C-alpha cells in the first residue's frame, strides 16, 4: 500500500501488513521511520525512476551522462497522469541537465526549470535547442571534423596541450589524445559558426571527454588512477565524430516524431530557494523534480573534468567559489565548520512548521556532533543534516507559492544514515510541507538503496530506500 498523510490525521498509521498492489498478496515493504514501521508500496516495475539509466539510451537525454539525473519515464508518466496540455506549465526547481523540460517540450507542455550549477545549466540549454537548419548543422560538423583531422599526427601534437590543463585532466588522457581533444576545442572556438551550433559541437566534445579516456572517468567521481574495462584509449576525434552523428540523428528523430511544438520552456540560472519573478504565483500545474540527496555527494565535483577542460575553473577553490556556494547544502565539502558554533543549527521556521521533526532533527544532529569526534574523518554530518533541511524548507515555501491549489509537488528522494544515524528524508520533507500549508502527502518506495555496499565493514547497516514523495497543495 501507499502511505498517505493529510492535515488533521494522526501522524503515523498503525502498523499493518502491507499488500502488493499488483498481485494482492503480501509485500515485504516495512520500513523503519520515526521510530515506527511504515508500510510502503514498493514500485518494483518503476525501480529505475530515480536513476539516469533509462535516459542513457534515450534521444537528447543521452547527450550528457549525468547520474544525478533521474528517468525521463517518470516525467512522462506524471505529465500524462495529471493530463497536462499546451495550456499547462510544469516546474522543476532542480532541473539539472534538463530532463523535465525536455520531456515537457516533447509532450507539448510548457515548462520552467531552475538550475544553480552554471555548467549543468548550459548543458540543459543546449539540449533544449532543436530548431537548427539541418543542412547548416551537417556542414558545420563536417567542417570541424575535417579541420581537426588535419592537425599534426606526429609527436608535435603532444606539445600543444603542454601546461594548458590542471593535473586531473592530464592524468585522464595520454598526451596525444589530450592534444587532439584540445585541437577539436580550438577548432570549434575558431570556426565561423553561430553560437548555437558552436554550443552543439561543444556539448558533443563534452560527451567525448568521458568516452575517449581509458581512466576511471565514470561517476560519481573521477579517479584517474583507476581504469575502466577498456584496455586502451579511444581516439578522441573518432569519438567526437560518432557523438556528433548520434546527436544529429536525435534531432532528426525528434523533429520527425514531435513536429513543431508551441510549448515554451524557460531555464533560470539561479537558486531554488530564492523567489523568481519569472515564475507566476499560484499558476504552476505540476512540479516534478529530484533534489540533491542527503548522501554527501559533491555535485560540484561531478563536473570537474569538464569545467577544467573548458577553462571554466582551474582549481578546487575556483569550483568552490563559483559552484559550491550556489548549491543547497548536500555535501560536507560545502561546510566551513568555523562558521558554526554547534548550537542552533536548525532554523526556527522548521520548529514552527513541525515540533516533532524539529525535535528529532535536533536530537540526531546532536548525536552526529558527538559521533564525528570518534570517527577518523570527523565529517561535519551534523551541520550537513541541519543545513540540508534548512535549505529544503525554503524550497518547499517557494514551490507552495508557485503551485495552483490542488496541484502536486512530486519529488524523487533518498533517505540517509550518516554515521548510522537514520534520517527519513522523505517523511521529514512531507511533514514540513504540511506545516507550511500543503494539504497532504504520500510516500511510495521505488527501490532499496545501499545493498551493494553490504560487504563494506566501515559502512552502516541501516536499510535505505529511494521514494517518490507526492505533496498536494
């Protein structure tokens, strides 16, 4: 069963034996939450909704490998379920590389997306541009590939990239392959092409950075000292040419299937916690998003290879100043502990919205403050947890203001257990939403998380889940 909660109902349902909604038989879903057991439906057939796996094979979505994203199929199903049309608008306050807006555009629905990471915002903008002159685009691809192929193939090419990049980049490629990547980049920059076509080619090159290297450039982090299953590098120029072909064919396919669309999309480079005049108050028909999880992943570090290669940043400090400072708190790398005195970490607004959530979070952050002193890394999970909910509370407020009465806010969320202290993120977010003024929320489990780490003796043993939280305005 799906667990529902409305304003005025008891905080928790009595424990019952849940049933599998597909078969009518018993389900094994019984998840500890708020010191009790909550029966939750496990949506086995949709277990990948919270991952980017589906999108890796889908036109346009596959142009940039971003595992912080989620499945385009979730957005499709929710837009169809809510019967949105050309008069409707869907909002994604954490739009990432554009999944929600891309699907909305394909389905003829207006959309607004907010993204704080400048590089990822640029990726989304390029992925949403489909109205190229195909002859001009094809000619531009041929020109850049031909020009780049005429660069020297002897040892002199290796000197082209000397001193151009931070060490991380040079460790991911041989000198020759890195030089070829740089030649492609400079060829694009120097070509007499429109800005939109240059961006298209630059995104193809962005994709090539990951596929051309034999080093461990996979996700979530870059490990140049480790290697993929590939035993040799892939030639950068061939990979680039192949990617431009894939992207060109995707554009053709989209235009053949969808045809011209009058749907409007708007991408905002900004903060989901802030008010944006571009978003009409009380007029949004659906909000679908997957915010950062409370799992200590550094979302700024996920694009370090790309931002270093294109000269957007040259050091960890630059990434902190230009990217981390813009993001909601979800990683301890964002925290300078000297700025906190250890008291009053949670904002008073959370207490006003839910005494119970405030009390539990305060107890758990206090426990984390003590536990960190016993751990080798001494990670500031106490500040991280408090900061995450402070930030997400502001997002809830902005979404409440934007949504039309009766409309839904749908989030894909993961819970967490830093140092083994369980944080039921989905439940806390739902309870805080009720305190703000939302009418009801429900939690539906998509899949279990963390099982692949079961053999790690340093890992906690708390069972985790990924859920869809549906909050009704």
